[in-house]
C-alpha cells in the first residue's frame, strides 16, 4: 500500500471523505463474510469485501485508515473521523469494503464465507416488504430537510468544500 494522487482504477473512500483510495490493477474475488467478527466490524449482517488480483495495488490518495487489531492475525482499517469500515488486512491478504467503492454495484460477490455465523434471517431478505424512501409520507418533511455531509462518490481536490 502506498500513498499517492488520484488516477485511474477503482476508487472509493469513507463517508466523510477524510480517507480516499484507488486500486491500480484488477480487483480479485468479491465475497461476503458472515462470521461474527465481520458482523461486528461492519455493524451489519455480514461484510462484503473484495480482494486484489495478483500485482494490483491499493493506493491511499487522501489520508489513511486507522487500524484495529481484531485478532492476532487480522487488522481492520476504518476512518477514524466517521467510522466507515474500509479494510480487512491479514498477512499477505487485503480485502476492501465493497460499499466504500464509488461504484459498488460493479463489484459482485461470488462466494460466502463464515456461513456458520450467518444470521437466520439473512437468506430471507427478499421476503421482507420493501419501501422506497420517498414512500414514507410520515418522514417526508424530515427527509426534505436533510443536508448531506457525505463525500460524493468521486475524487475531489479538497474536502470538505470551502
């Protein structure tokens, strides 16, 4: 991992924009991990991660993550300012949080790990009723008043904007 300026490749970053990255080269296997450690690290049902293909490099283009040593072998990278999970770092291996990429829809998981920790309702998500945000008429006034402080899904020269 090195620090450098934005360029081509898959880019992404944290919610507040304090940490930005790009991947120079090809992404590797995309996966979902259901283990309890990943659930806790992401505060979610599972952790969607993508590795790097041989020869690819993760480049930090703004800031760098803070790391928590979640086990004797694994460190978890996250933004110290906003808390966004960014990396799973094991010896000789790194996984990058799919949701932290600017275009996460382009990265499709192909395998699930740690299925012994899968929450019992995880496979039933398609059965749970869906509603679009704008369908919640009780929250309409609140939703219209929101001013987002979230970094946009692209590199910026400076953040926050002046």
